[in-house]
């Protein structure tokens, strides 16, 4: 069969049907297959790059407003935009992102976007999503197609997205992420957040991660591994709708700063933290300030290692 595969047309059909990454490995190490398919590794890489462009569809808030994405003049050649209309005459912007783009740093920050749909995103060379959606008035993001396996920085990714009410990022691969600080800070309307597949064992910074998520009523972080996290200050500050939280999977061995961690969690009645152990020099001021009195009383009774400053109001950050 391989001997008859001479036309590029047939070859392209095969390449589309077989997972590109696996085929690349086969071709790379098998010269006989390369010869029979009449293709070399560099040709295949070019083909693979060309067919793994990222395609994003956005709906702008205003039709005549062109600030859809933040790109410099010199980077415009990597982003190809097309205006389209659906059956309901809704104006959409289709963006094809060239394979040479490796960072989405501040890509949509403060842009006039109503919704974003990742329609095609199999490429795995994106490594930075810092501030990607920061400060947008976006109401809906569809991540059904989104490859995040090599992203190392998700800090401030959704910061101040105060119009978002729900966010499904259950398909995110976070295995290589090191920074999640301020990731959801200020998402004040967010009620639903699915983090069930988050893998956090390489994360070192979680400060302000959920701070000021006022509307968040439930949050499942029971699968979080915080072995290497050193900063948790203000992690849940002012999550004032949360009624219970289970952080029994958390490890605090390397945490140096827990200041204001639960400050302002006014509805928090149940906090499960069975594995809590603190370092002598861990910063602990204002951790439980403005939490319910009954919760404070229970924490004081069960965890003697918390210093008095964890419950005493020494400053006001609101």
C-alpha cells in the first residue's frame, strides 16, 4: 500500500486523518517510511505548521470599533482577520493566527469584545497567556478547542473580567503552569467555575487567584496540589458568597505568605483544612478577618499554630 502513495493529494488526506504528532515521530525515526511516502521531515513540519493554525471567532461590542486584539504593527502579518455574518446577520470577526505566534500575552486586554470562540486550536507551542483577557467586558468564552499543554504563565489571565458569569475551563491542560497569580481576580459576576481537571503541582504562585470573586457560591479546589506554592496571600479575599471550602489537599510546606488569605469571606461557614501545617516565619496577618465569628472560633480551637494576627484586623485593603 505504501508503494502506491505517490500523489500529494492522497498523502494530505492521510496526514489529516492521523494524529500529526504521532505521525511526525514515525516519520522522524523511520527513513524507509520517509522514502516510500516521498516526504522528508522538514516538508512534513511545514505541512503540520500550516494546518495547525489557530482560528478564533469573536463578536465585537461595536461593529465599527476595530480594537479586537492587541497587536503591534510588526506583528500584523501573523494575524489575518476577516469580517463575516451569520444567518442572524450578527457581525463576527474570524482571526487566523500564524504558527509562528507563541505568546498570547495581553492579546485581548481591554478590547471591545462581547464573545470569543476558539474554533480551532490544536497547536501546542503557545506558552504565555498572561493578562490574555484582562479587563475586557466579555460575557462568553468558548474553550472547546484550546491547547494549553505548554503554557507556563496564566497569571492575570481573566483579571477584572467583571461581566463573565460562567467559565468552563475543564479542558485546560495546566501541567506546565507555574504562575496562576491573580488569574480570576475581580471576576465579580462569576458564579460558575469548573477547575476539575486543573493540575497544579508545578505552580509556585497563587496569590490573589480568586480575590474579589464576589458572586462565586461554590468552588472545588480539592484536587489542587500546592507542594511548590510559596505565595497564597489574598488567594480567596472577599469571596463573600462562598459558604464552604475544602482545601484539605493543600500543602503549606513552602508557603511564605498567607496574609489576607480568607479576609472578607463573610459567608464562609465551613473550611476543611485538615493538612494545615505552617512554617514559623510564614506571614499570617489578617487571614480570617471579616469571616464569620463561629468559623474563627473553630479555627482557633483546632489550629493552635495560627498567630493572633491572623484574626486581628490590622489594616483595611478594601
